C-alpha cells in the first residue's frame, strides 16, 4: 500500500482553505452616512475617550458624518483590510452607495481616496480619511486630509 504524496502546493492550498474558512473580520464594518451636498475631505478619529461610541445597527458601526466632515468617536478600529465598509450618500431623499474608484475611471460622484492611519499592520487605526467628490474635484485639491483638518478649528 502506497501512502499519498502531499506536495507543497497542495499543503499551501489546504492551509489557505483552513484559514479562509476560519477567517472573520478583525473589526465590525462601518456604514458611513454622508449628507446631501457634501464634497471634500472627511475624517473620523478613533479612540477619543470623551467622544461617543459609534452606534451599531444591522451589523455595522454607523458613522453619521456631519456637514463639517469631521467626527470623533471613542469606538476603536483594528485592521480593516477585509472589512466590507459601505459609504452611502444622501441624494434626492434617497441613499446611494458610493464606489471607491482610485483610478478615476468612473464619472460623477465617487470616493477618490480612502485610507486609515495606523502604526503597524493588525494594530488599531488612529483615524480614517476619505474624499467625496468627482475625479476632477479630487485632482483640484491641493491639500491632504491631514493638512485640511489641521487648518480647521474643530480639530485643534
């Protein structure tokens, strides 16, 4: 009787399947509610002790973005690499999901930039920034999210 030969590729495939079946997001996904007419940078600071936590509704942490585009929360966020965040924009009395388009292929209103700042992978995020607008609006902005909110009195 011969023993089956296990190749390194099948070992890797098996390990991947085991990890994938056990995988779950490290963090609860967010659902951003962006007010009608909002354009520009938005920033959410995490782990601010005196700020309220984000409410959880239907498996999402809900981010009610104010018109200022700046929000603080005591809620935390760990590595969100596999998180299925949603970004909903209010238009004409209805919610429309915005798509992230880093290459600027889509036309019209979109998310042109999304990033989180953290010290190392798998560690907590300090804040999250995103840009809401058209490709042309994003390309015409001459300041980063950090520069924009450093000049805003709300952030001082």
